[in-house]
C-alpha cells in the first residue's frame, strides 16, 4: 500500500485555513521561517483580501504553511509518500518535502519567485481565469483576438487561462454565453504564460546556484507532466514552469500510474483533492485542510493501508 502527496497552489489560501497549525509544535520551525518574510501577524494579514491575493504575500504563505503542515503530519503517517507533486507554486513545497532542498530554501525561493513574476508584468494588470464545461480549443476560439493562453491544463473540459484583466473580463462574458463556467482566480499575475518568460529565465538563474539533492521519491513535474528523480531535470522543470502550461492532467496521470491507495493534499483548501476525485473516483483523495488536525488526516491515510 502506498499514497501520494499533492501540494496546494495559489488561490487556495483563505482566512480560516489550517486553524490548528499555529499551536502545533512540529510546525513551529517552518512558521518561524515564513514569519521572517511575512511578519508574525500573518494570520491577521490573511483576513485582508488585498493582502491575501498579493503575489509576494501569497506565494510565501502557501509555501510556508504547506511545509509547516507537512512537518506536523509526516511523523504520524504510516510511511513516506511513494510519489509527490505540487500545483504551480506548490512545486516548491513538493521539492522540499521530497528532500531536494530545505524548507528554509523553499520559502526563500517563494519570495524570489514572486518578486520576479511581479517584475515581469510591472505596470500591467494581468491574472488568471478558471474555465470549465468546454474544451481548451473552444475557449481559445471563443476568445480569439484577446491574447489568452492556457496556463494550467486540468482535464479536457477544465483549464486555467492567463491574460490581461480586460481580456479575461471580455472572455468571461463570451465564454459564459457559450455555456462555460468561469471564475477569476485570486492571483494577480499571468502565471504559466509567455508573460512570465523574463521571470522564468531569471528564476532559472537563481536555481542554477542552488544545490539540488536527489529526492527520496519521484516528483511529477508541472512543466513536463512526468515523474523524475534526476536533480538536473528537476531544476530545469522548476524554472521552466513559470512560463509554460502546467500539465496538471498529466501529473495526475503519473501519480495514478504508481497505483497509490489514496492521495493527501497538503495546504489550504481542497481544490486538488476535488480535481483528483472527479477524475479518479476509485482512488480516494482528501485535503489536510478538511481535518481538525494532522492526527485525523494520518488516521485516514492509515485506514487505506489496513483495508
């Protein structure tokens, strides 16, 4: 029996996320490292919508809290995960979880990543639009001329698109009329698109100076949608994903092919668990944020080892 871990990405953060985290002693070191970037009052800051969606705040928050949550739950689990993946900025947490680099390094990288992404679209108003109910090709046809790009591919009828605020607003109206369900995400940059080419190049330079260890388990990379344990491949993929489509559909396939018994999402919200359950209903997935603490989540994983 084995299990997979998936780490939440941006737009999943919310005011009541992981309420038990602050008092769990195993989470203290990661929260301290995060607090050096965000300040000790990060809980209060989440309450403010503007701060919560600010790229520089959100990426550090997601990375720090995910790794704090992982620290709290990992020793309670029956064994280490067989495979891991992270969604967008969640890749930093996945890499750190698998031992490629440390928690402190992941949090520092989150801050650098966010700064470079903000610089890439400085003076522009860009963002992301989640679209479901119609194909990627149909989305691009309906929104032709608006410059939208597929940022994250989830399944044949669900994806996230990057563009300017005006283009996303116009596209949402046209796509809604065509029968799609659209939702603006709480992200202020056109992630995983050509708008991020400058950021991807600069972030790759940052990563080139950082030692990468071989992970203790395979990682499904966003950029390629395949498993890897090779440090050079992982470094290249982590830099590249800023400016290319996240192949989350392929990442889920790669995890499922490992024949895991269940999937645990680490981080805020339950978006990844929901995506998984829609696609692989025979392999249960839940999010740590659904439980009252790490003990309940570990018991749930353990239940699938004894069944």
